[in-house]
């Protein structure tokens, strides 16, 4: 017996949720800070800003840098990231999970702190191009946890908050969902420790892509 569909639109964060990129982003943030002579953040502090737009992230990890030098820090981050992005890959099982959701006629979206160039490059090299019905990046709308990117996606498809699900690996993602009034799922295999998710009330915290797929196929 087929279960009724609970969610029409399922929106994924990118880095640390679909793409195994947390460690590389941390290294690129640290290398960029070193390049401009700013204090190098530890792994935890660098990982915390993943999911934010780049400008917000850099101000958080290098708060003492003169305002005029943030563009330089951003350029150094992009230099390191684009030089190494070929090292990245999807979490195992991600492609199959998304294909299964498409077969059930869910709309699929992405809401990410990446810039448009970075997301388009990643999509072009990850076999996912064409699987997503709409995407939003932090350089074309407001950065998380501002709800605007999720509100824009819902508006594009005419979906209500209760029929929309946000999935992410950081508190920024779950706060985005709460601010937009949508249910959320957390995944524990990305940038943030899942113990911090509780205050945002996700429906569930999943610990692998397989667990996430099983939950979605049973409950979404």
C-alpha cells in the first residue's frame, strides 16, 4: 500500500549534507586566514561557519581583520577551494536517494551558503545536474539563517511551509527551517555536532545517507 505523500518540496543543504566537503572547506578557510596573516581558526571554529554565506562566514572566523581586507580573504578562500574541489565527492548513496525521491514526484531543491559559481561547478561534476528543480545560493539571496532562500523556493512552487522539508547538517540549516516555518531533518555526518540540533526541533536526526533515504521513503 502506498503511503500518502507528506511533503511536496524537499530542500537540501549542499556541503556536509549531500557533498562530503566539510574537511576541505575547513582547510581552505584555515589556509586563507594564514595567507592574509589573520589568526588561523581551529577545526571546530572553521567548521561552525559552513552553511553561512561566504561574507558572513569570513567575518565570523576572522573578526579582527580590517574591513578592507575581507575581499582579499575571500579571494584566497576561493583560490584554495577551486584548486582542490576536484577532490570532493557525493556521500555514498546520495545519487540513488535523490533518484528515488524524483521517482515519487517530489520537487527537489537546494538551499546553500555556496555562491552560484561554486554550486554550478559542483553540479556539473557530480552527476546531479538536472535532478534539482530549483536552487538558491547565498550570493543571490539572503544568507542562512535568514529564511528568504527557503521562502523563495516555496513561492516558486506554490508550496506551504507544512508541505516543505528542509534537510541539513548544521544549526544554520535547522534555524533557517524554523525561521521559515517548515519541518526539518538533521544529519550528523557533516559540519556540526548533532547535540546542538535539539533546540531547533528537527523531526529526526539521521546518521548516514542510507538512514536518511530510508526515513524519507517511509515518512516523506
